[in-house]
C-alpha cells in the first residue's frame, strides 16, 4: 500500500493474499496504515472556499461561474435583502463537470444577493 501525492492511495497484493480494491471516491488521504486484514486511511476534509467570479448578463439571464471541484454538487441561493434571514434556493443543484461550474438565474428582479453552497 502506498500514499500518492494527490491524496489517493494504491493497494497491491502478493500471490492474491490481500484485497486490492480501494473504495471509489476515496481522496484527501493524509496517512495510511495496514495490518494483515485491515487498512486505516486518515482523511482530511477539504478547506475549500468557492469564490464567485464576475457574473454576466446574457439573454435575460444572470450567469455565474466559479472555480469548482469536479463531481461535487453546489447550490446557488439568493435573498432580496441582506436584512432577510432565510436564503431561497434556485430550483436545481449544480454538479461541477470539471474545474469550473456555472449557474444562471433569470433577470426578473430588482435586487438579489447570492451565496454559493458546496454540498457535502
């Protein structure tokens, strides 16, 4: 077993004696240890703060794009005033296809303040 620089690890076997499967999606591993019949992987959560890039207006829509984690799900929320306590969610969540994700909202309002939420 070996930890790779990208936070993933590989497992191999001698004479098919030990399992070689690594759970799908396992990442952000900072340390690994193993015994005859077990493996321990310590995972560090991402300290990722998404940042909205400059929104653009196109065809009556406000288009947002931001740096993203591929495969992760984001939710864009808004409220008409910063004095409001509750955020309203746009109708659909966004799964990032690659390192940039986008969302849009129809321009049919006077004021809106937006926040982006990275879902677990």
